[in-house]
């Protein structure tokens, strides 16, 4: 019995018991009870965000034992926790707001409602919480502004983050660096600010220009590289800092889409790593300090990079090979240590959540096929693990449905894969089905615990998640196969999956509904309007419905690069292109013969609320049944607990009404 299973068995013995019926939807749909776990650099303390309903609390507790401290953060949408030494914790939280300025390295954004992130520093000794970037940093301070001596321009600084906080050791002292936005007359540039948390002092150490989209710091906090991008002509540049402070351009790439990215310090701590698009996904290259661009690193299927928490150099990569998540370290000793950690959770998918500065204490998120998710901290020195808890602590092993990988061929012969979640207590024959397409569309579904399909399966439904053409993680050629296929082959990939399950006798083809969010919401509407005769009902959460209007909105509010992304997948050149109208569900509401549910957050900054309102109006004009639920204060990502649960209960009531599970 694994350590995790042993602890769960103890909990059952203590009286938690096994429920006779399915867990309530709230057990799946509430915000995770643990949303983030960060271990302090010295490995002595844990910081985590814990939730109960809509309320969030920051908990800080010593690992060696002793009383934990709790700080109420209310309903703040906490996105990140970062330690600065052992005395300060940086809390990053986002909110929806509208501002007038141009984002650096992006298109013009005037008055756009966006999700903006602010940072706050908690002094653990004094218990003081202070907002960061709440005043302009000092650089020849002039009132509430600062003067750049190189240009004599007067700049003002915004109080929002443009990138996650970074911590570096400066002369042996853990020091916070923030990347913000400075601007004058709507001319915005990326700005690196060094923060003295003891004195509240702030100092600008680097200003980009209006094309700079990333500034990389060395292990001592000094800027060593920066990248820039012109969204109009697709010109990407990499610059390295030379001795004396001058910047030298060392690489240029023309890429109107899939632009390269500057991702971190290289293996030697002096070079930098860039990622460029290749046929099998991202190609990683190291660029030496003198500007020599190396050959592609011999890694494939890269899902992410692993950086040393002390030196900040790249020490490995994470890869997703089929359904297998792997961590590959360059140094044999590092690989041996990770293999020992993974071996403690046999049969589980194990993700690295955070680790101490010496990498001897590691927080992991273990994903068991039979027990769901759980956090644990592993001490390599003592070879012991401590169970921290499950993000879905109201669920037991009896509430976790089986997830099977599926493979089938699309009508045109393309090999497709996905996952089938099966309801507990039912044989896999003639089951009612809910198709749940992922968002993106250049994203993917992965194996393991997913609260949404698990919740649907708990009500007695099989759930099909298809990695349709255009999905990420299966090579560039597979992603590229989705270009121009919105509402076309990307859509029939889903219904081909339904037909495959029906041919096997696993599902009843007369009892199928489709539910999805974002692009998945569009696919739900397209399943009702374009790929008719497959589904009994369709529920769209924050899905676009009028594509010409959506891409015009995207160009105006998000810039030309976003516009290119959408039109490439949709197959149109402009918002007014007739090809976009052909695949717009709102333009074909008269074809719909099934009930449709629309759920949309009022604060959605990715797909505007008007897209669901347009669809509802089109359905009403056509005399078709439709329900529209507008969620106050909700964004595109279902970040609020009450509205996330409302979405789940509303969509399940809708599905159960129009496609009963029994």
C-alpha cells in the first residue's frame, strides 16, 4: 500500500467513511481546497492558498512542527506565491479592469478590459502587507514620475505586473525584482524594478522599448538578455548585454505567428535558452554569452523547462510522451533523485510543484488514477514523505471514475486520441455520453484527474475528451492540420469519436450531448448548428458564436497577432470574410433542432459576453429553445468559487433534463 493510500485508510478508520451515493457536485465544482503550495528557500516553511467555498486563506506553517499562521485573503484571485528569503512572501493576485495604454511588444490596446495582476509583499515578522508598484520607482525622481537619463523622457509607472516576480541573490541577500510597465503618453515599455522590501525603496534597473516583450535576469539580478517583437511585420529579435552595458542584437527571426521566445538561462548559467517552432514542437537552442547560436538540444516533446531554484540555470525538461509525463534532468545525480521521488508514488503521475533552494525538499502533486490529486512534501535527506492534503478533499476513492485512453481514426484517416471517463457502477455498454471538447484550440486534454469530466461522470454519464486536429502536444504537423478547420474537420473529429464508441457498443448514439468552454463552447454550438443530428443538447460556456464580429473585436482589443491566430484556425482572412460566417453558429440558428444553454461571465476578457448574447438573440429570432445565464464578476477561467459551481450545477441540470442518465 502506498503512503498516500495508507493515510487515506487511516482517515476512513477515523470515521470519514465511504459514501453510499455519489458525492455532491460541490465536491467537484468548488474551488480546490488547496490551490498552491510553495516551500520556503530554506525548506523550513510551507505557504499555501486554501479555500472554503468562496473564501481564500493564506496558510503558512513550519515543516518541523508548530502553529500555523493564517491570513484571510477573501475572494482575491491569487495567481502566484513567491518567497523572498524566509522573511517575505509575495502574493500575486489579478482583477479585471479597463485601462488606456499600449502593451509592450503587442498591438494597440485602447480601453480594453483585461485581467491585470498586482503584487503584495507580506512581512512575516511584522505581519505587514504592503502593495508593490504602488508608487513610481526612483530614477532621478520628479514628483510621482521618474526621468530616464538616457532619453531625458519623463515616465510614470503602472502598478500592475507584466511578468511573474523574480528573486535573485544580490551580494548574498535575497532580492525581489518585478517587471512592470512604464509609459508616457500611452507609449508603454517593459520595466525591470528592483525592490528593497525593508525600506520600500524601488529602483528601475532596465527599461525596454515599445517592442521589448521579455527581459531576462542573470543569477545576480543584472539584465543579461532581452527579446523584442514587432506584431505588424512579425520581426523577432534577441539582444544580449555586452560588457559596459551596451546591447547587441544576436538573432532575428521573421515569424508573424509562432514567434520564438526567450525562456531562461542555459545550462552553464551564462548562455540563454530560446524556443523556436519546429516540426515536432518547440526547438530549444542555447545562445552563448558571446552570441553564438547553438544547434537544437536533443530533446523532444518538451512540455516545460526545469530551472535550478538557486542558480536559475536550466537543469532539465519535462516532456509529455503520449500519456506519460516525464522529468528528464541533464545531470545523472539529479535524475536519480527525481526517480526516487517518483518511485515513492508508484502508479501515480507526479508533478513538481516547488522545492527548496538546495533541492532536498520537494513539494509534489501526485495524481492517482484511483484516488485523484494530492500534495505531499518529500525530504530526500530523511527519505520520508509528508502528506499535505488533496485539492478535492471532499472526494474519496469511491468518487473517482476510471479514465481510459481511446484511439480512433477520423473519417479522412487521421489518427486521433483522447480520454473516456466511465461512470462508476455501470457496465461500459449503451451509456449516455457527454462530449467535452477542450479550449484553445491549440491546447490538449491530458490523462489524470480533471474535476469537470469527473463531475459529469458522477451523474452517470460517460465523458469523451478528444484531442482533435489542431491540438497541441502531438507535433507541429498535427497542430497545423487544424488550420482552417474550425467548424469543419475539427468538429467532425468529435463526432467521429462518438461514432467509434457507438460502433463498439460503449455508448448509446441516441443519448449524446456536447458541453464545452471557450473553444469547446464554440464546438458545442457548432455541434448544434453545423454538425447536426449527433447531439440531443448543447451547452456552451464562454464560447464564440459570431466569428466575423469576434475576430474584429480581437484585432481591436488584442492586436494583430491575436487576430492572425484566430483567422488561421478559422480559415478566413478578415473579419468580414464569408468563410467565417459559414462556420458561425449564430448565422445558422435556424438549423438548430436541439436545446441550447449559454453560460458566460460578465468579466470575460478573452471571449466577450456579447458573443453569447448574439447567439441567444439569434436563437430567439429563429424560435429555438435557448437559456442564457450571465455570471456576475466571473472571468474566462471560472476563477470564482460560487460561479464555477453555478456553471457546473446549471449545465448538469440542463443535461439531465434533456438527456437523462437512466
